[in-house]
C-alpha cells in the first residue's frame, strides 16, 4: 500500500482531523484574501492593508465552526452565515468571510436530499446576496456582490452533484450484491431441484425393479425343489429385471456426466481392508500414524465401509495439513454392539500456535484446524452431527457421508489440545434382514 493510500485510509477513519485540516485551509485562504485589494488603481492587486481585529475574529470563528461541519451541518451553516452577515454589514473593506458559508453550504448539500438543498441553498443565496447588495458601500451590481451569489449557487450545485454520485455508486453496489445473492440462491435452488429429480428417478428405477427382483427371487426359492422349471423361469425374470435396472441406472447417472469427464474407475471402492495401506501413505509423507483395530470378523456394508475409509482419509489429511510440525495421529476402529466407532486423534498444536503461549483446552483452536467446527458431544447414532461454522468443506463432507448411511459424526478440539474426529457407523444397513448374521 502506498503512502497516499495509507493517508487516505487514515483520514477516512479520522474525519474530524480531516475537517480540521479543511478548516485550517479555509482560514488561511480567508486571511490571504483579506490582503487583496480588488479595487486598486491597477485593478486587483496585493496591498499593504491588513484586516481589522473584528474581521480576523470573525474569520477565526467561521473556520472553527467548519471543524464540526460533518457532525452538525445545518448548525454550522447557520453559524457561518451569521458571521458572514456581520462581516458584510460592519467591515469596510470586506474580508472574504463568506467563503466559510460557501463550504458549509456545500457540506449541507452533499449530506442531505435534493429538496433540502434547494430550500436551504435558495435561502442562503438570497440572504447573503441581498445583505451584500444593500449594506455595503459598493453598488448593488458590483462584482463582489455578484460573486457571493455565484459562489453560493456553485456550492449548492456541487454538493448536490457529489451526493447524487455517492447515491448512484451505492445503488450500483447494492444492485450488484443483490444480483450476486440472487444468482447464488438461484443456483442453490436449481441444485436442490436437480437433486430431488435425480433422487426421484433413482427411487423409481430401484424401487420398481428391486421389488420385482425380490418377488421373483422369493418365488424361485419357494419352487426350487419341487418345480425347477418354474424356478428357472423366475430366475430369468430376475435376470431381466436386474438388467433393466442396470440400464436405467446407467442412463440416469449418465445425465450427470459431461462430455469431457474422465471415465469412471473400474477398480473396487476402497474400504477398511486398505487401512494399513492408507496409513503407510501418510507415514511416507512424514506423519506418524498409529492404527488400533478391534473389529475383527466385522463385515461392514459396502457403503459404510467406504464411508469409514473416507472419514479416516479426510481426518488424516487434515492432521497432515493443519496440525503443525511434530504432530502424531492415532486411528482406532472398534466394534461396539451394532455399530463400529472410528476415531482419529492428534495432539498437534496447529500452525497458529506460538511457543510459550497458552495452548490449553481454553485456548482458541488454531486456524484451519479446529477452527472449522467447535467441540461437539454425543456418541450415539442419534447424536448431533454439528454444523459447519466456517473453514473448508472437509468436515462438512464427512458428516454428510456418515449421516447418509444412518450414522453420526462429531469433530472438534480435544481437551488438552489437538483435534478429534469420531464417527459412528451402523454395521447393518436398512436393506439387511433383521435376523441375518454379520
């Protein structure tokens, strides 16, 4: 930032100082103008005359009033007009005290509306010009008298123009902000509508064909021993229904792909079976990771298995990015009754922690690590999943994934420092039979 920009910002924050500087400039101009003799033998010349004590006092009073022109523009205008009238009536030759009234009238015009500017401007112009023409020693048509009329008129017009420009710029900014908000709301509305349409289409496809598959599979199981021909026919219907479901699903999902999108991967989706491989990846990147598991023999549904892997992956990524140097991560996967609990802990102070400062449980979380979400509580499947309070989309994505399969996810700073991500995933999904062993 340049010196001029810094000075402009400082003056914007200290308006009284700016007004004081303007008042000082007006005072210097009025004092300098009082030495000018516009009626000398050779025209307008600098003369050795000096203003009298009353004129100097009036100039100082008028300049002092201008210091408060933004706080009380009408009162300052009334004060400067009164001082100018005293100068026009008593002084000979006159000092340019009316310059303060011109500045005050400009301030009133720039700070009020147009009708007020017209009324106040006309009254000010009329009073000052009339007193200058009637009370002075010069003819009413003298240049000094007409100058009072011209300068007050230009001050009112200039202030009104500045006010109009400010209002115009403000209206443009408001319109731009409103348009941006409207675009964002429209985009969110369209996304919501598209999600609803896709969900409805997928539901129609899956509900119809899977129901048909279920019925035909039940028929095949019932008649398999006694009537194998009918069982084969039912299985043929199952095959046809499943093929139709796959085709319709492929067509629906294909609508979401753009022409330039890469082909979908054909490798299996990752799961907890690849947890050690994931931990080795982070160890090779310099993050010590300890893994503890007590879920042997547990087979998670494919969706829950993928979600567990993604939660651990995102949590370790956040540790690597935000926990700071020397951080360590602990991953645990534990089977507790009908759920599997996935926990990722770290003791990293975060990149914003300064050695020697308070980093205890009451300290603010480091930027980007824990600042995204406050502490959450509750470990049951119905626990509050929290709400995103800022930062990136990683923690929000975790919660959405976990909630989508009927689980819960909490994330927040640990007591004593560090961060904790805890996800509870159901071992059985909605499609699993109640009595089916896992």
